[in-house]
C-alpha cells in the first residue's frame, strides 16, 4: 500500500467489464498516487483506459464494470468500502469532475444561477437563492466579468468557453481535494483553451487542489502537469516528471506518441508524419510477454516471452526490458514527398474548382433581431488544394461550410460556382453528380453515424451509391478500412460500441467512399489521439496527391492546419479578416486577431481582452476593434477596413499597413 499525504491513490487496481458472459480486464495493476496540490497527467491512445481510470476514481463505472482487484483511496478514504450515503458525501465534498463537453454537464432548461445553487444544496448547505452572493463570487473567481448576467442565462446562451468556465466554477464550489479533468479543452479553440488552462493553473494554486488531468494532447499535459503516466492497453508503461518523460522517454510507446506530433518544419508537401505501426489490442486481450511488443520496432524474442516489470530508473519508471534503447529506436520511415510541393504550386495556377462570391447568412430571431453569422465572404478552392479555415467559436466557420454544402441557403446576392457551373443553394436542387463531388466529415461522428447499423453497412451503403457491388465493393471496403486504420473485425461492430476516435475513422472512410472532388473537413481530428491523428493526416495528404481531391479544412488545432493547409482563411464574427499562403501567414505580417490565435499557449502569447461580441450586436466599423491589442484610434470605430495586400496572394483586413504590422509583430 502506498502511503503519504495523497489526494488520490490507485493501489494495484484492476478494472473488469462483463461483456457477453465473459470478463474483460481493461485496467491492469494500475498503481500511482497524486499528492495534495499536485497535477498528474494521464495520456494514451483511445481505448487505453484513461477515462475508465477517471470513472473508477469516483465509482461511476457502468453496471457491468467493477474494480476487481486493488484499492482506490480519495482523501485517505477507501472508495470501495463506502456506503452509498458516504459515497454521495465524498462526491459532494472531496472530489469533482469536469467533462469534455460542458453542454452535457449543464441542464439546458435551468438557468446557470439555479444550477450552481443546487451544488451547494447537494453539499448539505442551507438552501441557496440563485442570487446568492457565493454563486456570483464563484463565477467571478473563474474570471467571468459579469456574473449576475451569466447567472440569469441558460447554457445555450453562453459560448463553449463560457460554459466550461461555469462547469469549472461548479466543480470548485465545494473546495474539493481532487479535481478530475477529462479532456476539458478538446472542443475549445486556441485562444479559449489558453484562457481555460491559465485559469485552471491559477485556481489550482489558489485552492491547493490535486489534479488528475486526462488528455490526448501531449502539449497540454506537458504544459499543465508535474508528473505524467502513460497508459497503453490498460497498463501503466511509463511514469515520471512531465518534463523528463517528454524530453527523454524510456518506453518505445511514449517515444512513438511524441514522434506522431505535427511539429515545426513539418508540412505535407515535404514529409509524412510518423505513426505507430499496427493497432492496440482489443480490451481484455491476454498476452504473453510485453503487451506493446507486436507494435514495437525494438522488440526481441525476450519481449514476446517475458512480461516486463515496472523498472525504477530513479525518480521515474518504465515497463520495458530495454529502456536504454527506446530513444534510439528506428524511425517509422515517413517517406519524403519530394516533388509534391511543385504539384501543389502548379495547382495554384489552375482555374478554381470552387468559387464562393459575396456569401452572407443572416438568421432571424425573435423580436426581429437578426444575427449575421457570415458576412460577404469571397474565396476560392483549386484542384488538389487545402484551404484551412480558422477562428474562434462563433466566427462562422461551420456556417460557411453548411452554405457550401447546401445544408442551409445563403442570403440573396451570393453565388457558388463548382467546376464552372452554378451550384444550387440547397442540396435538394443539386444533381447526384454534384452531391457526390462535395462531401463532408463532421466534427461529432456520434451524431453523424447511425448507431444501430454496422460499420460494414454504413460504409457499404455509400459504396453502393457509388456503383460498386459484390467483390469490388468488398475489396474497396477493406481498402478504406485499412487506410483509416480500422481492423477488419471492426466492420461488423456498431458505432455505439466504438470509441469516439474509432467512430471518426468510420466517418472519414464513408466520406471517401464515393471518391469526391471536394471534402469539407469540420474538425476531423479533434477527437483523435496523436497516433491516429497522424495516420489520418497522412491519409488525407495521400488521397490529395493521388486523386487531386481538394479540402476545406476547419480546425482549431493550428499545428494540424499548418501541416495540411496550402492556404489559410481567418474568420472573426463572420468576417474574412485574413487569407493567404500558410507559410506567409505563419511568418507574418498577420492580422492582430491571427496574431492572437497563433501565439495562444506560447510564452509570447498576445492576450485578447473582453468577451467575443454577439453576432446579433456587431461592433461598428472593424468587427475586431473591441478586443484588438493594436487598435490605433477612432478610425477603427468609424471606418471598416478593406483587405490590404501583403504580397503573393496574402491579404489582411486592417487599417495598419502590412509593413507596420510586421514591424510590430517582430
């Protein structure tokens, strides 16, 4: 038994699920502790057991799951020995949890103030009024500028970042000893993520709370955590100080994860991203030897026969027979793409495949209030090109995608031309060829896939629409599955039994079934761990090179956009504020808003003040002037800036000349 002043102890814990009459062990001998005030990160691929560990820590496992071995202690109390009443008391005072999606954690029919009041009531305090000063105080402590207004609001009236602040305020209301954060920033854009992470760090120091931080973002874990544990197939394979683990990993799996990241200097036209070969074993798999051996490039016969113990390396530990060789293991050859850059440059000289001119979209609300979601946007997309679309939540990215796809009609006056022909505003009026040519990969695959049908049927239906049948359909189905790293056995599963990352792979395979000309990708890798993300980005780049397919790629992960996009368009409150070649935008000069996006999470972060204005009440003249760190005076409030050229197809909507912006930003 581990001892010490710990907020959380996992003492050789096994977690087992009963599935189809058989026990499947999904966590094996999980052994770690988190000291009071310490931040501990758990990383690993989808299905590695991260969320299972979090749910086990608060006894929220599904009915068919149980802690079959070991002990879990929170604040010194044995979780498994508590009665239902004692467990409720523990959850009310000692531990809180912040989930990935705040919209699912908040009741849409109850005002924020009332929901927060219920937290105090559940903790056994005197019945609280929504106007209670303590509710407003907690909202103020999570840096909400106008707590009283937020208390009167319903969840849908708040942005995603604001909703997450409310959830964090609720979690901290009872001053818990342990705060569990399960992917708390995955759905947030770069600027809001930076603000939330900064907030969490500040509150951790203020409240002396221990954090269990679960994320597939290695960058976030490295930034936020003191120590990190690496999970693979339910086993802890490496543990130690975060900076040590990320700087000098001693397990091949951790090394492989870090090599998958799209880092500086990596572009699709220069090289492929590294991936980890093979697939994680299914939950409950029993193996001889090292569980990672089938995917490890330095595995030997000993690894196949002998299960490695957790080896203490002095302040850190690893489950590997050859920790000294991990850092020097051979790279999984990311083939260079020599010559493809020239092909993309040639594509820039071709006539546009898609042209959107003066697209606007206005939604009419109650009381005659109009919301302008997209405002006079013009852009084009060439064969074989990727146009990245970036901007904060509410900037109009997804609305623009829906206009192009015909899921909603643009305001009168806007036009869309595809392949030289006008594209009808709604899908119902588009021809089968036009529908086939323009496909979409949605952000949330759980809502985009019929959860009651098998993967084989979901993808097969799209293949049959493309004219395939019999052996040709089966061959194409298997090829697609292999391309997006789905095992053949997965084809007979249903989406409801797959992880979010696996569901997204199914959605991507389905989108490519009909060999489209243009694919609109709406956050297609946000739910994926880094190894699968690398494989998907390689796949997208390969398909583009082979078939000259074009992408409109929406993402808040700027490293991913930098790797895949040839050009970038930046949206703010429905306005196009910057567009140009990717290298030019990252090198500068940049629009002040783009500058804030690209520096978020860095040591040179440019912070934005105030909240994003409502699209129903836009600022006058320059829409960014209320938050702009480089505002130059009344001209920004009185005159709308035009797009100015910064050279080579790079345009910036700003009153400040491009050369002056570059000087300011250097």
